C-alpha cells in the first residue's frame, strides 16, 4: 500500500500519461470472482484510482480491469496486467508474490523478473518512454 495516490506516482514520472476514471469496487470484485483469485493489493488500489494507465504513445502499460480478465482467463497461472506495445506482457505470479513483476518475452516465451513491485514497474516503464 502506497502512502501517496497512484495517480501522483504515475504523473510524477510521466505527466502526459493517460489515466482513466477508477474502476468501481463492483467491477474489481467481479474481476476477482471471474479470475478465481484476489488481485494483488497494489494493483487493486491502482485500478480503483485509474482503470488503466497509458504511456505517452498510448500503450496500455496497465490494462483496464476488463482486459485483465479477458487476457488472464487462459494465462496458465500468471496474472497479466499490462504490456509494452511490442508484444511482451507483464504479470504477477500469484504462486510467488515475492517475485515482483515478471515479463513474458513474446519471442522466446522466457519469463524473468523486471521489477520489485507495481510502483517499481510503473517508474521503470514510464521513465523508459521519456
């Protein structure tokens, strides 16, 4: 849980980031029910503040709730929540929460840790585009 709003974190790194209205508690609860798992606390809080985050190129670095559900129903255990616009997808591993954020390389299928958590991921991916 962050001490500052997620919107402030995003806009501090990339003032031109696209932020949506927050997802409703009902939408988040329905997503968790369809996925059969609780979203990581940080991700749930971010989605409640802004239902997705877009970088300056319009890439959904954090997907809206409906896309998380759509893309994760057949994910094989990982909880994918965003992409880089080049085919790589970012996820949490519910079986190993300490692993942080992982990326699945779309060319090799390799899975590797890229950030300690959601805040670290956002700072890294948004700063990389600037």
